């Protein structure tokens, strides 16, 4: 069972969220992850698994690409899933 204590986000990702007005949706997804409700945001590891990149859904269009170290999830980038 994965337990995530905190989520850290890069400055580039914060700017990406602000530019596309996704802050509120991101904060909702973050709250769900910290509550352990991973299925609500579709938190999964990407293929190939050896790269150890995780992702979660912000909304139907955008995904956050992350790296998990111990109990901290680092958001590396936000990706437009539909392009």
C-alpha cells in the first residue's frame, strides 16, 4: 500500500497550471491523493515501469507526470493528454 505524505511541484508546472487556469482542479486532485483515494485521480505508474514515472489525472485533458520517492510525490511536468 502506497502512503503519500506530501506533494511537491516544480515552478515550471505551477506556471503551466496558472496559464491554463487549472489550479483549482490540481488542488482537488492533490487533496484526493493525500487522502489516499488514488482511484479517483487514476494514480498509476507509466509503462515502462523501470523508468519509475507515475501520473495522475487533473481533468479529462491534463495529466501530471510525477516521481515517487519514499512518501513524497514530486510533480515534474503537466502534460496535455489529448495531443
